[in-house]
């Protein structure tokens, strides 16, 4: 097995042991498929297209039901995935806003009026610097 850059020696040893211990090798294969898919987004489009084709072939033959289901979804969205790689877009900002909104909703549990909740969400997501008054020492 090749050594992976982002794993420690201990993790590499555990992974190699896992490859030997898992009777059907499903967990190890699932990890390999996950890693291939994870590195796909950092490759140039032409290479990513070839790797995605290879990944789909390998995943469709792996006999792990969850992975073959994922493979079907990826096969259907293949063009969208390649377009995302080509354009370099990410939904990280959207996920950050969603998280900020969810935290605000939890904080506003006692609000009696939804208008107050909406105002608080707008205030927190606006990016305006808010300086609360500080006590004078």
C-alpha cells in the first residue's frame, strides 16, 4: 500500500492492518474510493474527467450497496461535477450562511415575534461590524 501524505505513520499502519483484517475488504475499498473522490476536486479538468470515469467503473463493481448507490447518483450528475471542477466554485459560503442562520435560530428560541428573528438573521448575516458599548474602567 502506498503511504498517504495526510496520514500519520500510526494511521497508515492502522489502514494497512484494516486492509488485512476486514474479511471482505469492503471497509478498506470504501475508504480508497472515498479518497479517490476527495482528491478528484483538486485535479485539472481533463485529468479529473478520466479519474471520474475510472472511479465510476470501480465503484459500480465494488459490491458495496452504499457505494453503488452513490455511484449511480454521481453518474447522473457527472456533467455537473465536471462543471464544478472546471469553474472552481464551492458551496462553502452558502454552507457558512446556513450555519450562521441555524445558530441564530437556536439563540432566538424565546423570541415571540418572527419579525425579530428575521431582523436578527439579517443583522448577523449582513457583515456589519457591531460594537457593543463597553463599561468604562
